């Protein structure tokens, strides 16, 4: 996050129409998760960022310039105010200190301990960890942060149980493992830990045991993309479908939202694959796609898509139209270089959501203060590749997710600090 919000990288976006139901908090009142640590007096004062700064943060974070601050529920309003309030030099130094450790004291004197249990290790997760750390440091109620990274289900479950044993007050998870995390979620509930999923929608049996859920709207961007593709190809077309690991809960949600519309309009799936959400896996699948000769009109993937474009560009050919809901800045550099070579790439990009777990901090604080916050859905939007290119910052690291609320210099530090 920059010292001056006005100097922060801004984006111009095509917008998604988001239903009011997706934006409103279902309930907010007395009762709630439990009787955790008491907040400090006055600690629930929402930072007074300017209306202009708040609106710019909303447009950047959700890729939706028409979404208004007053449309957001109270949890999101608290988070956006923090996003729109620049980190002080002291706070940025504290972020750096915390990112080098598995736990750290925020220095605020707050009573709450926040645990972050992630289910992967990659640049997206590292940026998400930094975003959530910044939010915790900006919260005077939070005195300590504890981290864990798990690349598979057993390790994630072990890490969650370890955090429960460490007596964290709020545990934020962002997992695609669905029902597999139920035993750990139940253990957290028994221990009066406010466990909150911010990310892929979870199965009902997990949601019933969670303290809270701020789920991603994975369908709206896919439906908007399908509508645009159908207009471009009124007689139908062909598509390829990719995700990270077989059976993940994220793909089980977004893929049907895309394919049901396309299939009904006469489109045909001609290829699919799995990348494990790694650079090697993406490169392998991209090369296999090109070598197959199937040349689909459209390729959808839930991480960065430049590996699917690279073999085509290397051969001097135009790649398929691409779709991603977790894109990196490397795609923008690739598209700019392709344009200089006379090749016009096309893509539809949804917000990468790496910053969304910030919301878990405020969600947890409010639960521990006795508020009742029902599960809700995060709004989102969509942008074309050309719109993103209009404000491309070439100094941003290639593997930084779109968007990030950190400057290019800060993001470079964050991505070099993985431990």
C-alpha cells in the first residue's frame, strides 16, 4: 500500500451487474459467535477515508466501477475503509517483519490473535497473506498474527488444529478443499475459535459449522464471459477447460456456470486438463493444448493464462480468447509485447481476489465483539484485457495478482519474502 492513495495504480473496468442479494449482509445484530476477547474502547471506529479514496478502492478491488460504498454490508465497509487508508511507514515495516516470521506481535496492544491458514504456497497466496497481514496491523483489536501454509489436505488440517491448540481467537481460511476440512472446522467450533472461510463457497455441512463465510461470486464473471462469447460467436464455438487439481470445490462452482450457457448456445468442449496450479503444470498443459491442434475458440482457467498463450505466440499465431478469474500482471506484459509484434490477444479477466481474506479480519473482530454476521457473498466484476492494459504498470512483478493494493516496489518485496 502506498504512502499516498492518489499515487496508487488505478484500473478502468467493464462492470458486472451484481444482484442486491449478493451485496447485502443477511443479518447483523446481537448474539453471535461467542464471547471472545473484548475490543479496546473506541476500536470499532471506522477509519475515515475520503469518499473518493473508498470508491477508487472498490473499483480496483472488485473490477467494478459502478459498485458503491453504500451498497456494501458493514463488514465490507470496514475493510474498504482500511484498504483506502494508507499504511504508515511504521505499519509497512511491521508488515515486513511479520512476513518473515510464522507469528508476530502487531504492537497495537490488542487482545485478539488472528490465525491465517492457507492451503497453498505460491505468489497469489503470498500476496494474499500480505494483504491480510496489513488489515490485521491496521486493526487495534489485533495483537498477534499466526501463519501456516499447507499444500495438501492433511497438512492444512494439521495446521488448523495446531492453531486451535495455540488458542487463536479468529482463524481465517481460504481453501478449495471443500468438505475435506469439516473435521478441523468442527474442532475450531468446539474450541470457541471464530473460524471464517473467505473464498470458494463451501458445502452446506461445512457452512453450518463455520463461524462465518464471505464466499466469492464465482459465477457472475463466468456468466458475463459466456454472454460475450455467445455474441461474438452466434453459431457456437469450441472451448477448453482447465483447473488446478481434480475435484476442487472452486472449479465445481465456476465451471458449470460457464459451460451450461455455452453448451446451450451450441458450443462444444474439445479439451480439458489440470495444472496443479503450478508454473510447471501450466506450461505443460499450455504446450499440450497447442500440440493437440484442437485450437479452441476459448480457453478458461482459474489461474493465470499466459502459459496457454505462450506456444501460440512463439509460433507467431494468435492465441485463443482467454478467460481467467485469478490473473497475474505477466499476462499484461505478454499482451503488450504481442501487440508490438502485431498480434492482438483477447481475454476476459475477473478480480484475482487475493485481497479478499482481508475481510476475514473485520468479520472475526465483529464476531468476537458479539455481532451476528450471517454468511454473505462478495461482489465482483469483469474487465477486458484492453481495459486492464490501459493502466498497466510495467514495474509490477510478473507474478503479482491482479489486483493488489500494494505498490510495485512493495509487491516486489512481498514476493521475494516467501518462507
